[in-house]
C-alpha cells in the first residue's frame, strides 16, 4: 500500500513520467513540517507521515493507527488529552461531527483546533480525484498569534484603519473605521465589498458631497483602486478626514482615515511632508558620497585574498565610525542643549541620525546576504509570486526620486496570472534594486521602463532606461562586489557596488540569471530570467 501510495503521489493520474523511487517519496513526506494523512473512500487511514507524531505527542505509533476511520482517529486524539477541553468537553460528538464535516465535496474551509499546551493546529482536507481524502495538520500558532497582534495593533491605532483582500472585500478593520461607516462593530462589516460599503455610506447620508452622488462615488472608487491615492472626505458630523489608500504586497489594499479637522494638525502634517522631502534629498546626497567613498577605499581588495581580508576589515571599521560619529554627535547636541535648537534644526539633526542608521543597516544587510549566499545558507521560501505586484511595488519605491528628476517612470503591466516561482522578499529586493539603479543613473527628463513577459518556462523581467549607459569593457566588472562605474550623470548617486552583484547572486540561487546590456550613450538594460510558477 505504501509503495502504491508513493507512486500515485508522485505521478498522479495520466502522468507519463516514470515514478520516483517509492522509498524516496515516503522519506520526503516524512521530512515535511506538516502532518500528512491519506484516507480511502470509506475514511479509513491508509498513510500517515512522521510529523503527525510531533504534533500529537501522546498519540500511539502511526503503524497502529493505519486502518482506523477518520472518526476513530479523532476520538483517539481526544483520548490522548492533547485537545484543549474547551473545544469538546461539553459535546464530544458535536466536535467529532465538525471534524468529519471537512470530508465533504467542496467543503475546503480550514479549521483550527487549540491544544491543551496552547498550540493552535490548522487542519485542511481535500478530496482525491481517485477517491478518498488527504488531510493536513500544521502548526499555525505563530501565524495566529501574529494575526492577533496585528488585530490588537490595528485596534490601538488612533486612525480609522482597514485592510481589503485581493477581491476588494473587507478583511480587517478597527472599531474607529466601523463607527465611521455607521456600523456598531468591526465584525458586522467583515466581508463587505468596498463598492457596497460606499453605496451604504451614500444612502445613509454619512458624508458631505461636493458633487453629485455618482461623481463622488466614482472619485472615491478611483482613489481606492490607485496604487497610492489620497483625498479629503468630510463627514456629516462636520469632521474632515484625510483618506489614504495603498496597494498591499498580496494584491489587497490598505485604507487609513486620519482626522485633519484641527487646522493646526493639518499644518503640522504639511510641515512634516515638506520636512520629509528635504530629508530625502539630503539623505540621497549623503548616501551617494558615503557609498562612493566606501567603494574607492575597498578597491585595494583586489591585491589578494589575505590583503583583501585585511583591507576590508580596516575599511569597514572606518566606515562604521563615520555614521556612528554622526549619530553620537548629533544625539549629544540634542541631549545636552535641547532648548537651544529650533524645531527645524531638531528635525534636521534627527533626519541625519536616521539617515546614518539606515545606511548602516542597508550596507550590513547587503554584505550579510552576499555572505549567506556564498556559504549556501540563504533560505528561500519559494511560492508563486505575481510579477505585476512586484513591478508596481518597485515603481512605488522609486517614484518620488523619479519625480524629483522629472523621469518618466512607466510600468508595462504583464498578464495578471504571470507568476514567478520565487521567494517573494528576494524577488521584491531584486526588482527594487534594478529600478533604483535605473532611476539613479538616468538623466533628468529621461525614461525608465519596467516590464515582464513569459518566455517558455521562464519569467523575463526587464528594467530599461535611456541614460548614458556603461562602456562595454565595464559591463563584467560591475557585477563584482564593490565595483561601481556609474553611468556618467553629473551629480548622480554612486552606490556601494553591492546592488547588482546581490541581484545576480539571488537570481542564480533561484536557478535564474541576470544579464545586462549597454553601450556608452545608448542606455542600460537589465534582464532578470527566473523560473515561472507552474
């Protein structure tokens, strides 16, 4: 039975490939961090992997459970005393019936059970086309605790806050958001579509309209659907709110209502925006000089492995002192004589402190990532990742800098179902790094294009600009760590020379490639080829 099961799990109905060695497949199943059980059409247990015993430590050996019906297995779990009594103590039969309800056609809703030791186990069930079911048990304690912390944090927010799923239905909101939209509790709004909620707000007269109801509704929908949008809404009670909308990484949206009725608060918010823009410009200038200086001093590393190590350590020690001196110096000024500085000076010094810390962290993370990859210790959490969201996310990251340089930043949207088989965080970092390079080294008034297509079994992501480009003899060199030749723009930011090597290393780790194409005066094109999700 185990051999047949392993062959079916590998090949499946109609699969023309030769099945793998059954023992290898079963060993692989035992290595999973998820308990896997296979039941036949009569709900008799036919296979159970080793992880089940890790989740339910009081259960007898898996071999003694083979042949038991699913109902019997549930009752053995209860008898072991590991299921929290609150889940079943008053109605054991009802609890068993709830568990059995998962073994129904089209009833794929996951269910959580709480164990007596506080762990939360998620159970999923799927019907096997050939007859029977596969049931999965996984430890969801960390995920549920993280969600509960998110709910608590959202509820503690002074603003009205809501999260929408990729189908534009309300996934989470706090009480402030619910009350603002005429609901007594957040739970009563759960699952409502955004358009339906707006219609309800209009029908109940909860907002003050500055145009027709249809025009206001359309304006509100346009703002909500934009990658990043904002508008001011006046409620019937006289309060005004700044409504900010932004696309989230999973294809959903986040909505925040901030009370701006108080004119002083509105002026403060405007001052903060202006201050943030000034700090961003100063940070970009400081970072350009800092990383360029670091790159020059690390060129001596080419003299050999031993000399490279000595030079690297000496340079890093010095480079760490520079931002640390800035952090310590400016913080000492603020600490010893706080009353001698204007709010503008305090904001400037705080920005410089934050900038120094941010650059330290970025440089450290890039070096650590390259070190992990070289040592084969960079873990990838691969999953189907929508490429469109990666392109728009990278565009959001660099749009402010592009606007400052009057660069035309365009995204050629790929098909919505185009997905890469990749680690989402790593892919986001790769695309953002390529977009940042393109914007940094393109002249004012230039063009940067982000696009993606499918090429057979690969996803091809292209970031191209019409900047001055890189000479052909320098193309290979800029893929080496701490090498940076720039693209010839006067005053353009020079980096640490770690960005492109890190992108290339991450691409290779995914089984993909990074290729660059350029010629002096003819722009720069970076092409990222990665496996497509099946």
